[in-house]
C-alpha cells in the first residue's frame, strides 16, 4: 500500500508553519484614525486592486496549502461593496477552520447578523476610548454611538468570540485603560491593548512621545483588577491575562517591548495582491501579477506562494524613535 501523500504545508526557512492568512480587501475606510492614516489620504484606483473573484481564488489557494484561518480586514472591510458575499464564499472553502474579521464597527449594527450567517466566527472591533469627543478626535470622522450599537449587535448575533482592539497613546487615551477593561467585563467580551507601530508617516503626533508600553498598562490595570497570567494563546502575538471573576481575557500586543516573531504563523495579503511576509519588513511577492499572467492556473499560483515562504524574514525591527522605514500605512497592510 502506498502511504497517503502528506498535505502540503507552508513552512519558512526558520521552520515556522504558516497557517494563518490576513487579507486586506480594501485600503479605503470611513475613519481616519490618527495612528493609522494621514488626514489627507489618496486611495488606490480600482484597476490596481484585486477583484472579489481574485481574492476568493487566493483564499482557496492558501487553504489548499494548509492555511486554516483567514482574517478579513482592511482599511475597513465592511465598506467594500460585495464584502458579505465574499465572506460567504470564503466561509465555505474546504479545510478552513476559522473565518474572522477585524472592523471598526461602524457598519456592524446593520451587518452583524448577516456576517454570522456568512460563516464569520470571530470578530475584532476597534475601540480606543469610550468618550465620544475623544473618539471623534482619534478617528477624525467616527461616531462612538454607532460603534457601541455595532458591538451590541455583534453580541446579539452570537459570534464565538468578540474582542475589542485598543491602540493606547500617551496623553490621548492612556487614562482610559481601566474603563475599557470594565466595558469588556460588563459585556462578556475580550480586549487586547496594542502598542502603536511605526507604519507610514503620521502627522498628528510624535510616535516616540506617544509610546505607552504594555507594562505601563498592566500596572494601571493592576490598581483596579486582579490580572491572572494565562498560558492561553490564540495563535496570535497577544499575551493573555484573565480578569479574576469574569470571562474576559486581556491581551497585550507588544511589538516594541516584547518581540513575538519566533512564533509567527501568519502572512498578509494586501488589496493590491502583494503577499507581505512580515508586518515590519518590505519582503513581498506580487501575487496579482502571477495570477493575471496565468489566468486560472492554480498550480502556478500555489507554487509562487510556496516559494514566497523562502523570503519570510526572521523578525521585525521597529524603532519608534526614528522615522518609519516602512512607508506603507496600516490600512494598506492588513492589520
Ligand atoms: N478598520 C478596521 C479596524 O480599525 O479595526 C480594520 C483595519 S485596522 C488597520 C486593524 C487594526 O490595526 C485596528 O485595531 C487598528 O487599531 C490597528 N492599527 C492601525 N494602525 C496601527 C498602528 N500604526 N499601530 C498599531 N496598530 C494599528
Ligand atoms: Fe480605518 Fe481601521 Fe485604520 Fe482606523 S484603524 S483608519 S478604522 S483602517
């Protein structure tokens, strides 16, 4: 009897298995968060971005190469026309265990139930403050109440996991970390605090002055909550703590104070079809070019993805005290 062929897997030069893909389905957004974008952004012309069909083909190719989890993000993924249908199609790909999205929550009130029906299991919602004026100042255009309504709609829809993402900046929202955790506890959801990353040039603050480390946040939280160290990992860079007496997990994504690259299991696809091998490096492969030069040829596309693993860098090198070396913004990156 011939042994069955082992499933193809994506393994990089450092022996890390890549089984998680994040796809940015649009660079556009209805917000202009101060850490993510410049106020005056120009977005990509349509011809330069992947069609929904191309995104689906890429998702399928990755799933056939052993990717188990896909997170759809942006820009704001839910402002792209056809996002729901795309999610539905991705959700039905064989072999995928988990479809997740990251959203700013602005469209969730209307869309949460349909997203659940489309097969989305987990949802991350960005929320940096519970103060409506500060929310407007940070997002430049956002309406806090809409997002809060969106979070309640997501809770009613019954996702397997809902998590708040909060980027904490000194003197902007660092005094709110306890309120944000209390909000998560009250709503029975998780929360992750993210250190700002130097992606693209922002003009409203100096990133090194705004840096507020995960350790400072933990010390602030320790005054109100009992944080229990948790060994749980969700396949991401977060280190988790449990809040004693609640279901809430508090995660810390600390690209500066704690390098998480050794366990990196992910790659990112930009809406231009560029496969980014690392958040903090420019190493990439143009999969749109491969696809458009070889229409319908899944084997060629899969080979290009396998070969891309050879240039996945060992780790990111962020230095918030210098001008960013990565000129692409987070909305282009698929954060
Ligand atoms: N628009 C959606 C949202 O805001 O959730 C999805 C895309 S957004 C780029 C994904 C996540 O990246 C958000 O949680 C946002 O707060 C975070 N983010 C954006 N720019 C960042 C930066 N420079 N450093 C760290 N996190 C950033
Ligand atoms: Fe838009 Fe998300 Fe970037 Fe804010 S963080 S500008 S909501 S893409």
